């Protein structure tokens, strides 16, 4: 059976993790021990507004500790015979023996930022996830405007990703994401945006026919580099929320 035309294979999705999955909830629900705190995603849940005055000037983890918090667990997989050294694979979600299906996560470091959310979804759905990401290397046929010494390893990585998926036809769905602000070398006669679009579509089209679904995740939220010290200053003066303290903005980080 021929796989569907490329546009039909694409899906745009944003993972929304339910508060219950994190053991959190709004002030309107709770357990025998009392109501659960209005914290994190619960505070932003559409249709279920909640407030917790005790948390108005609290940030967890503290800004100075946030960079030390480890990423979601991902178990390194042993390299397969002939696997390119530029491809590092790790597993998350359900163990192979219990998983109902296997999915893959592709892209640069901003794709790997999605892994924590995808891991929750994977465990809920009974999936095993394989992370095939590489920092500063979007899954694209466009040439990334990165350090000269990193360009060829990036190209080899993306070729190795396609080869890996061809060796694993059990992976029928992939999740892809990338840093929206990443730069590429513009192709003659094309704008920067058009070059990026052609690059992404070219990489997706190169995937083996066994990959029947591509889920495109919007870039993760980013913040100005000044946000962390601004939040720390707001906490020091017991400001009523960082939004009212002017710590938000539209500038993007360069990670």
C-alpha cells in the first residue's frame, strides 16, 4: 500500500498535560486530605479557573535552581551495528516489553525540550518513545547556519535518523519540532522562510514509508534572557506576580 501524500500525513499538535497526570488540580477538586493546590498547568486550565493566594509570590523551582533541575529521564540505547556515531538514541515512556507501539522524537534541542511532556503522554498511552534529537540540528534538508565544525555532523545525523527509522519499521509515528528562530542558509530565489519550509518538507518526505504519521509540535515557549534576574528581583520585593512586575516579553532566548 502506498503511503498517503505528504500533506495528508501531517498533523499539528500541542501536547496539553492534564493536572491529574501530575498529581495536581484546582482548588475545586481534591482528596480526603484536602483540596489540591492551584499550581502549574492547573492555574491555566481553560474553563476551570483557580487561584491560590499562598502562591502569588512563590516560584518553584527558584530561578537560580531552575538550570540545575534534570531533564526528563531518557535511557541511552546501545548503538546498533553500523550506526553512525553522530546518532545517539535514548528511550523513554513504557519499556519495550510492555509498550503497545513505538514512536520517535526528531529535531534539535527544542524538540528534546518537548520530551518531558511527550513522556507523560507516552506512559498514558502505553508507548515506548525513542529520542533521536541533536542539539542545534533541526530535522531538515536545509543547511543550518551553525558553527562550521557542526554542519557536517548535523547533516550526517539527519541521514542517520532516516536510516535508523528504515531499520525500525515498527515506528509508524514521529514527533518533530525545532527552534523557530534557528537560521539556515538561504537558497537562491527563495526567502529565508521559504527555504526553511522546503527544508522541513524535504526531510519529512525522505522518511521511510513505514512512518505513516508526522506530528509537528510548535516550538516550546521561550523567554528573554533578562527574565530570570527580573523574577528574582520581583520575588525579593514580594511583587504580586511576575506578569504585573514586567518580567514578560517577546524577545527569544538563543538556546
